[in-house]
C-alpha cells in the first residue's frame, strides 16, 4: 500500500481529517511559510495522533538551535530537510531523517535509502519532474511531492511508481488552511491508484 503524508497541517480539524483518512504521516512546517507553526503548536496539534502515524518536522536550512528546540518541545519521529543540511546538523539518534532532493538540483552520488523528491520550492504547488522521479524510484524509496492534488495523484503514481506521495497545497481551501474533504479525496485516489498499479 502506498505511503501517504499530508504536510503543512495547521489546525486540529486538518490533523483529524488526515488521521481519519488513514495517512501514514503528518507533517508540520517550521520553515518560513504560510503553514509555519511553532514547536509548541506542533506538539499540541499532534497530541492525539496515533503512534503508528509518523509525525514529521519539515525544516529548511535549520540552525542547530532551531532543530534542538523542535526536538525538545515537539519530539517528532522524522526530520525532513534538504539533503545538504544534514552535513552540518547533529541529529538525535532517535530521530529518523528523510532527505529532500529538489528538481533541477544535482543529484547526490549515493542515494539514501529513502528520500523526498519535489519541485524547486516547497509548498509552491510546482510539479516535480515525474520522469526523473520514476528513475529514482527504481533505486530508493522515493516519496514524490510537489504540485500533487486529488486530480493528478493517480497519474503521478502511474508514471513515477513512488514508494509514497506527499501533499500540501493541493489539499488546501486557501494557502495555509487545509480542506478536510480534499484530504479524504487525495488519500482515497492515491490508494485506489496504487491498487490499480499493483494488480
């Protein structure tokens, strides 16, 4: 079954919708964005998220102090940040890492076991190159992000055959505010497309 994450959650209703829809992960953004939350806000929003759903801290070029604050106050399961950030950060041993590789950038020589592949700018709704994603998906557990929404997620899965998909702006009523109906629709269409691809 395809892995699904809803990112940029900012309200209890959106978190509840993602959990009810059966996602594998919920993402909270700590980078500059309309979706940015504090570590305390993320901890409160994620308080009732079941333990089998990963709580992801989404960062971009964080300082060590910023990472330490998020870790101490939020205690995420996963850190998601640009692959280049990881060379200088001291990541707690208990914290899993999902490196981000962006379309248009040079790919790392040795791919990590799992990575997130997206467009040049996070949260902008720009679609990543699915043909490049398809090649990467044969070499690693690839999570496809960037411009995904209910209307194109089936095509994206059929083209790239990713391990997982990640959505943010594609399930919003307006920037920073998720639409629960769109969350349900996205997860349903992703899972249906995955069923079709594996039959």
